[in-house]
């Protein structure tokens, strides 16, 4: 089953164009869809192409859920609908569909997640939880958050996943808006007041964060990097895993470096110098 992603109030197409797009892509195989994607990207990059308006992270609530039986999903969807009805910008994503590279830019994040068995996250949330608890997780000084955990108090590790996420976000510098909710089998006893508090806090946080118009220069000035061959950036090594099999004379490795704090950015096809 493909990752479930729901983005509310963010589709920049009218209904007739959505229908047209559906007819156009109907029956296309993977190579055809990839070609079409590249063709559309090329059209968007043409001079004079106008990007569709998007909701800035500062004016948007992101709701991420991890669900094994569907309860966390149901509550997250309810919260997203309530926020949308209140006129708030909101996007709803299952944990395995959340682009973790965007975490550092988030301003308002709600996590609704259950705990399974002896303290395990839901199957759809393992990657998200591992990233958040690992050393690749970024500092989050600009983030406000709240967590609703679901579990069964008959297990010794009741709601441990929600507790871990709540503590980790705070440790990364994020600001907790209000206390973590810990729902037992009688979900609504805790979930209903938590959702009401979450909605009120989102209204308060986003009421002054309406997106402003911005002007994009036709010829942006290229930033000059302070780093060079003679003055390289000291990048921390996040991962260094040997890929070569035992007995191989080659030493092929998978290496991950952190560029946080360097100001460096790159695109596919760029060359990276390592000293």
C-alpha cells in the first residue's frame, strides 16, 4: 500500500483540471509518469513561469500520525478537518509519508501516535521515530509542538512512543504548547479535550502568521560560500558503513555527512569535494 498523504487546502488546481490530469495519467506506466514529471518540471522552470501560491510553514499546521489499528489516523483526520473548518492552513500526513528533511522548517507540529505491544511504534512510523530519536534530527528552536499518545495501560510500556517523541522534540529545542495527552482504551476521555485544546492553540499560534506577498528577483544574487579547498567545512560524520563483502579487496563505504550550520546547499549533479 503506498504511503497515505493528505494535503488540505493546498491543491493549486481547479476540479476540471484535476479531472483532466487524471485522464491524462490514466494507464501510464512508471517510465511514462517519470517522463511526464520531468516535462512538467521543465515547463515550470521556464522564464516567466509563475509558481502557484503555497502556504508558508509559518502559517501552517502540520499534523503527523502513526496508526496501527486506525484510531490515531481517525483522530488526526478529525483534528485536520476542524482546523481547516476554522480557516487554518493545515496538512495531514501519515508518518511514513512525512518528508523529514522539512522538519527543521516546521513552525507548528502536532503528532498523534500509538504505542504497540512492548513499546514499539506503529509499522508506518518506524522510520519517522528512528529519525527523530537519532543524531540526524536537526535542532528545532523555531518549532511549537504537541503530542497525543494512544495506548493500552495494561502493558508496561504504556504510551512510551508518545513520551519519547514529546521528550525528544523538547530536547531538540522545540516549545511544547501544552501537556502531552495519553489516551487509554477509552480514547475519547483524553482525546476529545486534547483535540479542543490543540485547535485553540493552533488558532492562537497562527492568527498572526498570515502569509505576506513576496517578490522574487529575476536575477538572484549568487551567495559566495565562505568554504573552499583551502578552508573546508568540518562536517560531522553521521554514518560510515562498509558495503564491501567479507574478503573483498575493495573498501566501498556508505558515508553520510552533516552540512548543518555550513550554509551549503546542493542539487543533483553537483560535485562535492572532501578533504
